[in-house]
C-alpha cells in the first residue's frame, strides 16, 4: 500500500499541476488564517486547518463530479 501511495504522490509532483494546486491551497490557507486572526483575534490554527480541510474536500468532490458528468464518454 505504501508503494502505491509513494508512486501516486510522486506522479502528482512530476508535472506542473501538483505544484499549482499546492501553491493555490497554501495561498488560500494563509489568506483565511490572516482574516480569521484579524476578525476574531484568535491564533488557533487547528480550527483553520479543519475548515480548510472541509473546504478542500468539498471542492475536490464537486470538481470530480463535474468532470465525471462532463466527460462521461471517457468512462
């Protein structure tokens, strides 16, 4: 199982798309953390990570559904 994970993880970052997704994710994480600090005066990073995890999971799920419906003829 770890060999499959390592192979898939390496394949994500051999091209440009993995680095772009990582950069965009870190940008929005930093933006959300900054806004949460300014609005609520809280430096709790755990709640930021939890919220960003939920946002990323929902957005990946939504994008995969869109792609599956859009390119149904590929499957």
